[in-house]
C-alpha cells in the first residue's frame, strides 16, 4: 500500500458497518483508523438491537409468571425494579463497548475519539487534527426524527427510552414501524398502560398483511390500545405528564410519549456535500453496488446509505468494502431474502416476499397458511394463536416467502432463510421431517393451499 497518505482507510463511525469494514481491512494489512464521536459499537450496541432485546426479555417475564400458574406453580407476588434493569443493561453495554475496543485494537486499528468531518476527498479533520487517507468510509448510521409539532420537545425518541429515570405508568408510542411496535410490547410487558398511535390503517407496512393483522389481534387481546389512521397534532404538559391531541379529534393522557416515526441518515455537517458526495432527497449517501459514492475513493455503508437498515446488512456491506478494496475481490451484498424479526409479543419472523409482492412479481402464487394454539398455551390457558404462511411460485415450485408470528419466530425463520437462499422448493419442504413437538414442524407439514 502507498505511504502517500497517513492511512489506507479512515472509517467514520464505529457502528456495525464501520467496525466490520475496519477490522477486515486491517486483517488484510491495511493501515486503518476509525473515528467515533460517541460510543463504540454504534446504534445496535448502545441504543438499538442489544439493549432493546434485553428490554424485550425483561418485559416477557410478566406473561411467563402468569403462564406458570397453569403448570401448577404458585408464584410469589412479582415486583419490577426499572432502575435495576437500566443499571444491569448499562453494565452489559459497557462490557460490550470494551469488547469492541479490544477487537479493533487487536486487529491493529487505531481508534480516534472525536467527530470527523471530511474536508477534502482524501482528508478528514478531527478537531484540529488533519489526517489523510487513500480511502474514506462513511459509516455514520442514522438518527431518530421527531416531527415538528407543537410540544415536540416533550416527546422522547428510542435513544432516551433506554435511559429513562422513571418507568411510566401510561405510555403513548407514536409510529407503526418495528421499533414502535416493539416498544409498545416492552412498556406493556413491564406494566404500563400503552397506546400505539400510527398514521396508517395498520402498522408494520412492508410485512405480510396476514402477519400484520394477526399481530394487531394479539396486541389488542393484551389490551394495548391501537389507534390507527391518526396523527399526533399537539402535545401539552411537561416531562412528568402530557396531554396529546390527535388528528381524529381524540385526546390522550400519559406520563410519557415516545416517537418512533423514522430515522434519518446521519449525513449532515460531515462535509460530504462539499467533498462532492451525492446525497438523495432523504440525505442518504448514494452508492453503487460496491458501496462506492460519487467520489471514487469515498465509500459508505450501513444506515447512512438507507438501503436495508439492519445490523447484519451493515456488517455485510462493511465486509464487502474491505474485500473489494484490500483483498482484490470486488464483493457486493445481495438484498434479496434478507430475513428480519419483530420482537413483539408474540414475535414475528419473516423472509422473502410477502404474498402481495409475490403476486406482483409472479402473477398467480400458491399460499399455505396455518393458525394454531401453541402447545404451551393449551395448558397455560393463554388465549394466543400462532400463525405461519408459505408463499410458493407454482411455476418453479420455489418457496419465495416464509412468514411467522409465534414463539421463537426469529429463531425459526433464520433457519428457513438458508432454505430460501438455496432456492428450496415446496416439495423439498414437504420431504423434510419435522421436529416434534415444535411449532417449527408446521412449516414442513402444510399441505393444503388456502
Ligand atoms: C431502537 C432500535 C432497535 C433496533 N433493532 C434492530 C434489530 O433488532 N435488528 C437489527 O438488525 N437492527 C436493528 N436496529 C438497526 C441497527 O441498529 C442499525 O441498522 C445499525 O446499527 C446500523 O449500523 P451502522 O454501522 O450503519 O451505523 P450505527 O450503528 O448507527 O453507527 C454509526 C456510528 O457513527 C458515529 N458517528 C456519526 N457521525 C460521526 C462523525 N461525524 N464522527 C465520528 N463518529 C460519528 C455514531 O456515533 C455511531 O456510533 C435497531 C435500531 C434502533 C434504533
């Protein structure tokens, strides 16, 4: 590598994508620096996937205690300590921050704390320091947006939800994406009275319609109030309590209002436009299939490019950039059949095309559906159903979509994602022996088209 520059790669942002790209590049012998202004591990580790899943685990105990009674247990009266949960979560996140730091330094990556700005295509400024690099990787992620409505300053985003001093007894969650739905479940499970407000007729746009309906039904059974077709127009009150006016005329009161109405690419104030980097209308860095921006030596991965805003996708993009630039193997990421989960109660797992997408692409499709009471709830007495669905292209017999709502949906769908990657046919699903008794076996025993 040339010594013309201080580094071969400077990565801006030590989140999921930036860390992976930097580590792999350094393993190939590149001289790498990574600049991070906040916390190692980025959104996922600090205010995203990991603390969220810990909160989801915490929230599920209330139902587990109730379900235990059907199995003969007499549980002592349960109590919940929010501060203890936050403290234990923070402890784990600090441990992970350390793990990320060690992984980077062990790979030979120099970690620089501070805010980086691109001042020229080969130069980055961190405060007064100027560093040059052959390549620059923008991996600055995204940031929650809250609409500009009267009283918006009284609302929090998911960032603050992870550090609340006080647990609310009534919470309003605004937004029907997966983050809003998951936080509705978290606050409900931990004991709050929850209302979810969403501007559309049903939440989780982009997921299969049957799953969306099924989850809405299960959430209503849990007495989570779903307020669809409605926008928040005004918030009054103070941080201790708010009154919220909705566009349909309704008025709600709560101790907390959290917006999960979207995230914007973190691309402003970074000097990107001045360096000649093209951004789209939403501020996302525009890149080609190798994640190269409009400036040939500047690359971008992860949420700042607004492709599929998921951690494993950012990691795959980061790795591909390192392979392309430092291993002589141009690599791009495939965005077909990216599995994902919603850690709701019950959870959702999905991979491939929804029924509507498949009909658009293939015309006629075969659909197999199953709805059943999970074995556990035959004895727990909980009124909960699981739902599964396969979408098949009849011309090739290929399974093009697998969708599930029910226990362990994320874990089950991860395995099926491999089958879809291998172009598995319905006949191969049918030829697979099930594991009994499990919910997953239903995916290989669905024989009747709906
Ligand atoms: C509440 C929530 C839950 C989520 N749950 C899931 C989930 O269950 N599964 C899943 O796959 N994904 C989930 N995600 C999405 C996931 O967190 C992101 O897709 C992923 O973190 C994107 O990685 P990234 O590398 O693009 O950016 P990030 O992880 O956001 O990292 C960007 C880093 O860049 C730093 N930075 C920004 N600007 C500068 C600068 N100028 N100088 C220096 N540093 C800078 C930031 O401080 C940050 O650390 C969740 C997100 C949220 C908010």
